[in-house]
């Protein structure tokens, strides 16, 4: 029997850029903004597939991110990732 993954709509709490790097961190609330008492529960080392809602990326809107925060953190989850300009966008900016 397969288990269908849960879908949550999480609130973006904070965005942090890391000067001198191409890294950014995104802090998201752990509670679903549409369903009261619906709380994201996860284990250390898990990842999340996230729909970024973008339409201009040829690879589509869904990306997988490792959850960087501890599952014991009650208020938020933290996602950190490299931000890169896609080749097609770079060539259109020339």
C-alpha cells in the first residue's frame, strides 16, 4: 500500500541571503495556512517537494529541498539552497 504525501501551504516567514555566496535560506511556518491544526511533521534528513508556483521555468515549478532545520524546532522549517540563473535566462539578458 502506498502512502500519498501530504500537501501543505506554508507561510514564508523570512528570506536570508548569505553575502559572498550564491546561497539563500527560507524560513517557513510549520502550520498549514489553510487548515487550522494541520502541522508539518518530519524526521531528520527528510526532504520536501515544493511547488514554487513559477511558470517561466522550462523544468516546471516543483523542486525538492532538504529540510535544514531540526524536527524539534516547533515554529518553523528552514530550507537553504543555491540560487542560480538558468542558462536560458542568462542568454536572454545579453
